[in-house]
C-alpha cells in the first residue's frame, strides 16, 4: 500500500470515528452537543504529514500515475461537492422560509457536511483508482 492509499484510508477512518461519536452524542442528547465533536475532523490535516512519502535516492515523491490519480480524485470530489453545497444552501431556505429564519446550527452543518463529503469522495476515488490499476510491487 503506497502513501496515497494510506492517506485515503486514514481520512476515511477519521471521518468514520468522528461521525460515529458525534452521532452517538447527538442521539443521546441534542444536536447542539454533537457539533463540537466535529472538531475531531481537524486530524484530517495531519494525515498528509504522517503519510508523506519518503524520497529515495534518485526517486520521485509522486510519479505521473500518482499525479493523474490525485487530479481525478479532486475532480470527483468537486463534482460531488458543488451539487451538495447548492442543495444544502437551498433546502434550509425552502424549509424555513415561512418562519423567516433558520436555526444557527444549520450553517456549520452545511459547511462541515460539504467538507466531509468532498474528503470521502476524494479518498474513495483514490482507493478505487489504485485498486483497478496494474499491481506493482515496488510502487511504495
């Protein structure tokens, strides 16, 4: 497993743990109590430093195939993020337009949800693309 795959798996594990803990607290108490646990998503930022590929003598950190996989995964993430974001911004307007205001906790949920969806799609795209390509033993 190369560093990009480790990075993708770590992102998915961090998101799964965060959603599980936040969802459990939300179900036990109220939605307001589960939102602070979303701060655990901050660990997504350190996974790229932890799984950074070590440069071998005369080697490269990122070859052409790795770069293409990364670019395709970003394209997939953006392709899913923007329709979600537009829908997530319009649904509160449709739901709360009769009262004229939406609860404040809806806004960070939209932002966090969009970020989580983008990272999940990017990570899955990385894993899928590496899984269907040629199997190379020295690709670490």
